[in-house]
């Protein structure tokens, strides 16, 4: 029986930091969706309403990789009252040649957090203006921090405005990220003031009501919207989707659970309307930003292709470092 690597979160955090290599890895996964016969089934979602819990399962096979991942991502939102984290999970890595299990990555959602932030950086790299210097962040949680760190790897950010529902969270974010990135980071009184001078905006919240409306858009702005990964979540008003140049990670997903889903339901966009996917923009098969005045919105719902890409990168680094435990069946 083939050996199986078992790797914990601490080791994965050490071996797979949020860096340019992670961004390039995720960018290649986006391009593969546009240029290769990737096999990626719809997201499997299990809701446990009696437990205030949910589980998402994502997977994809990319022809150029010798392995693929199956990610199981639970969220049980009463856990903090039990002294437990709300989110956890793992990735199984299997051989694309034999189907045998190669690794169990017990990352507790860390690899998902890295690939999600990396995806935001890819969106900004391809859709944001090259001279972008000012960023706005809507939300002040872990992913908002990672998104800003990833953005700073692809654009020379000098100023940041942050808004969050709880001003104390925004103030903590501003103090921390200003020091980490060495930039001026201020708290905005509302979303409009956060975005009014921004070149690139990031929305990273679990909001169920739109936070960014058409009135918040201005020429040259790029918005990376990554909070709407379920049907009930909504950060961008339908009118704003209709008013901007819209790009998404996977159209078949965003029609069902992304920001586009809400624009369709509101009747401002037709259900069969064609939009570019980020991978098509990267591959030169669809236009992205066509002028400095364009307003662009990238709707990121997260794909199994990204999960496979980051899991394969992690396994490569685990093997190179001789890290983790090895299981061999007797």
C-alpha cells in the first residue's frame, strides 16, 4: 500500500505562506479552467439547520496535475459557545492516476484561506489599474486581513480605508495592518467614505444585505467581492453589478450563489447573460479592464480548481521538507 502523508495545520502554515508562489499557483488554476478540460462538479452543500451548521465539499481534476484534492469544509456557528472554532476542515489529496490517497491535510481551513486571498490578488492583478495605490476594505476579519496582504503583493498600496459594522474591529484592523504593511490605514465612517477615493476595493463579509451600491462606484474602481459564497449572502447591490464590467471565477457558480445570482433574481441581469470568467481574461480569451475609466467587479465564490492547486502545492512542499507523519497500512 502506498504511504499516506498526514500533515497538521501548524506545519502547513509554515510550508505554505501567503506569498507570490501561492498567487501564481492559484492564477494557473484560473487559467486552466479556461484552457484545459478541467473536471469540476458543482459544490456539494449540506445544511444542518438544527445545529446551525453547514458543510461544503469542493473538488476538481486539472489535467496537468498528477493529483487532485477533495476538500471538506464544515462551519458550525454555535461552536464558540463551546470554546471551539466555528470553522475547520481538511483536504484529501488523491493520485489522479490510481485514485489512491496520497495525503490528508488537516489544515482547519488554512489552505482555503490562503487560496481565497490569492484569488483576490489575481483578480486585482488582472482587473485593477496598474497604478492603483489606494485600497478600501469592507470587513475586518481574518480573510479581510489576508486579502489586503495578498493585494499588497501585486500592487504598491500606500493608503487603506477600512469599514466594519463594529468600529472597534475596524480600529484594530487599521492599527494592525498599518503596521504590518507599513501603510497609512484609516477607519471610514461608512462604506461610501471607504470607497470614495479607492482604486481597489475588497469586500470580505458574511453580509446578507448589499453593502456596496451603484452610488459607491466611480470611474477606475475595481471591486473584488469574495463574501457571497452561499445563496443567502450578498455584498454588492444588483444595480452595481449591472453598471460595472462584471467578471467571475466560474459563471455556473455565480449564477447560483454569487453576487450575480442576486442581480438575476432582481431582474437587472438575464439568467443567460454571458460574462467573462477570470481564467478567460488571464488566457486572453475575454477582455478584462479595457480602459483606466472602467469600473470592474470580480465575483469570487471559490472553486475546486483552486483547492486542488493549493493542495498539490502543499503536498509538494511537504514531501520536499520531509514533513508530516507517514501512515503505512500493515
